[in-house]
């Protein structure tokens, strides 16, 4: 999938990158506007001496994803870097959290660099000098046009979901409160409960469903990361472990312990 990636594969984001002056500018804008094409994998940059390490991870709301999602993201990014510059660029190193495969030949063929599996992070380490390489197909007028389109697209999306985003941020910061309620959230937003309900309804959201989904996704994430049931009970604002266990089984159909075993088996 990554080998066949072209700028158009990333929609408006790819065309925006294609008209930047340098590769560094292209990927900076990719980070700024990546929500146009998806929000299930995000990255942070760790700067080193003459190099930058990009660590990719899932945000709390994301479902458990297979290794192929990261492999496609990494390989298409490398493919686009080569296409935009016209040079056979490669990372300095690639790491995956997944176990060692029977053969790593395809990994090494695609990335043309050391590939380490069974690591703590999914990451790519790049030479800082790659950022100054010129993009060979740039058109400043088209860049301005595409960036304006991207800004308007995201502004409209954020406007459409503005209330849900604010409520989600408040919930994530208050999850450890056992008495968390729509009344408390409405008070923090300085609106009435009825007004908040109507604003959420206009965005197709029900407060109780939103709170449940956030707790469910975080509970799964914490179980995969080997947090204890007692820790999760506290972090998600349940009164006691038995209440969390009962709620989790209602959500997922299995107990927290069974889910942890299934997740470990899937990773293995």
C-alpha cells in the first residue's frame, strides 16, 4: 500500500505538500493539517543531534489497530518523501512495537535502513538535513490555494463539532471525579444543562453516550498497557473495582481480565 502512495493518495493534504518549497515545510504542513485525512495515528517529534525521531501513537479515543496501520503510515510517508524530492531517501532507523516476524526482508527492502521490532515505540528516525531538500514540483500560487482550502475545511469541521470537542476536553480532564455529570460540565461551560443538551443533539451526540465511549476506550487502552484494575477504577472515576468490572463487561462482553488476555494474545 505504501509503495503505491502518491500525493493524491493523501487528498488535499498531498497536493498541499506537493507545492511546498522544502521537504521539511511539506511535512510540517502535513502535521498541521493531518486531521483532514484521519485522527487515529498521531506523532510527536524528539530532536537529537542532527536528527529527529518521530514517535507515532494512538490518541485515547482510537480503537486498537493492527500493525498494518503503522506499516502503511510509515511506508507511504517514506514513499512521498522520495516522490516529492526525486531522491532515494531513507530513514536512519525504523522501530515497531510488534514482535519479530519470520523474515524482515520486506521491511528492509521498503525502508532501506535498520529496522528493529519488539521495541517500546513505533518510530522513524530521520536525518535533519532531509528537511532542507527542495520539493521538485512546487507552485507557490497553488500552495496558497490548497492551504486556504485546508484551513477552511478544518475550521468548518471544528465549528460543526465545537461543543462535542469542548465537552470531550472537560471530560478527559475530570474523569477521576466519581460524581462527574452533565450538570458539572454545563456549569464549567457557563451554560444551562438544557442548552448543552440541545447543542450536543445538534451535533448528533448524547452526553451519556459520549462519557461511556470515552471511559470504554480509555479502559481498553489502560488494560492493554497493563494498568491494574484498581488504577483504572480510580483514573476513570468509578466508585470501586467491582463497579468498573461490571460496567466493562456490559460494554465489551468480557471481563477486564479476559480482555487483557485477548489483547496480549493478539499482540503475540
